[in-house]
C-alpha cells in the first residue's frame, strides 16, 4: 500500500502566485489545496489535516500573523511557512518566534519552492516523531495532555517517581493534582503497595489526627477499639495529602516528625511506631502567602517542597481542551458516537473554565446525556 501524499494548503490573495505555487508543488508530489480567501481557509483547519501551510503575510481581511495564530490554535501539528517580500522580513521573523517554521522570500523560483517545501516536510515529520517518542517515553498514563508545559511537569514527575523524595503539587482545584500523584505512585517501585488519599480540609483537626495517625481504645469518647491511621495503611506505599495548607499547626508539627524521623504515635498511645511511606502533598492555595501570614510552618514547607510541580489551569493549556472534550464525550457516550461540532469546540476554547478539567468533564457529561 502506497503512502498518502503529503497534504499542503496555500493561502494567498494573489491568484497568479496561488496557481503557480500549486502547479509547482503538485509536480513535486504534494496534494495541494488552494485558498484565495483567508476567511474561507479558517474552517478547513478544523475539518482537515494539513502537513504544511504556506501563508502570505500581507492579506486581507486576515493577515498572515493572525492566520498563524488560528492554525496554531486549530491545527497545532501543521507546519507553517510565511510568504513575504523584502520589506516584511522583520514581521516574518516575529512570526517564527510565534511558531512558524520559516519564511519564503518573494520572488522565488520553482526549484527553490520545491526544496523549501521538502525541507519543511522533513522538519514536520521529525517534530511529529519526536513528539510521539516523547509521549511514549513519558507515558502520561491517565493524565491527558498535549501541553508542552504539562509534558515537562510529567517528565519531571517521572524522573523523581522512583525516589522517596517528598513532592508538593500546586494548582487550582480541578486541574488534576491527584492524577499527578497517582502517576508518580504508578511509576515508582511502590506501585504494588497502597496509594492512600487524605483530604486535610474534610475533617476538623481532632478527627484528622486520628485519621492520619490512628488511635487506641479509649483515646476519646467513641474510640471503642484500636484503629490504624492512614499512615499505617499506606506503609510501603504512598500517602497523598490533599489541601495540605488546611492542616492545623499542631498537626503540622506531627507531620514534620513523620517526614524527618519516619515515626509517630497513635492518638492516646505512648508507643512509637515506624513507617515507610512516600509523601506527596497538594494545595490550591499560595503557600508562600500562608508562610508570610504564619499559618504554615516554614520548616514543613521546605520539607514538603523538595520537588515542586505546578499544574496549569485549563485556560492556560488551550491545546488540551479538544483532547479532553473528545475523551470525556467518548467516556460518557458509551456505545453512542458523539461528534463535537467545530463551532462548539470554539465555545469550549473561549470559556475560561474556573473549575478546570473537573468542570469540563461535568459539562461534557451533561451534554452527552442531553444529546441522547
């Protein structure tokens, strides 16, 4: 079976240049789409896959820089080449900084165009291969992302996974901090041992102490039997302390002791217990501000933040919205086939998502249920 022809789109409002370039690239083995009106080109990037896009810098009503932004948004895997005259080189260089592959200077001959297109195609193939290999090496698990920044976070998480170093995951609610913690646990030598989650904001401090460290019979009213705490349950594995900023100061001292000496006492007991556990903490608050306000211990902060991972809000990784929206649509549609219309995807991209990925999942679940 022969390989499909590389797909190229040329966008230029000068018909003679458009036709000439089309003939030249078709003769070199490219499948070419010509578009004289840049406004008509916009929807094509939502419905078709192009390897290369040649875009004239000086067009109306959408100029080359704006078209570059649209392509980067709607078709991030397309390699973009700007077509420019001598007087626009500075603008073309600015376009390269914004993600264009290079610029082609007018006037150019057939051979130059063909060689340029071939080199751009080789670059496109190399970038695609590197991205594919990178994702395989990182193995993002259940954390779905195409964001370079988030792939960097996952790569660092993967690098530290097999150590016992404490990790602090920072980010807004709903961004996927627990998924990052699970990713680290799954990549570690502790993967076959328990992963135990504790929400430090869910219980008052008196109950949270018993939840974390356990208690003995008679330690308080209602303690009718000995009970293991979450640290003991997590022995050999990982404990994930969510909303760590809400931890009461008295419990901060006890947590610091566990980190430093790997020991604690159950509530109401004098016997010291040893524990081997990896601690991962998470917060949606600014801990630096909590330090300044005196509500969080500085020594505990530095112990917890040996490695810091920042999870970006969804509004700062727009390239993830189509990926996640399609994933959640498929998840909630079960056997039903759901297609997200381009105009709907535009609305999803334009929204600020204060509830982040959790909110997007809820929206997609509701949309799928209403579509049935």
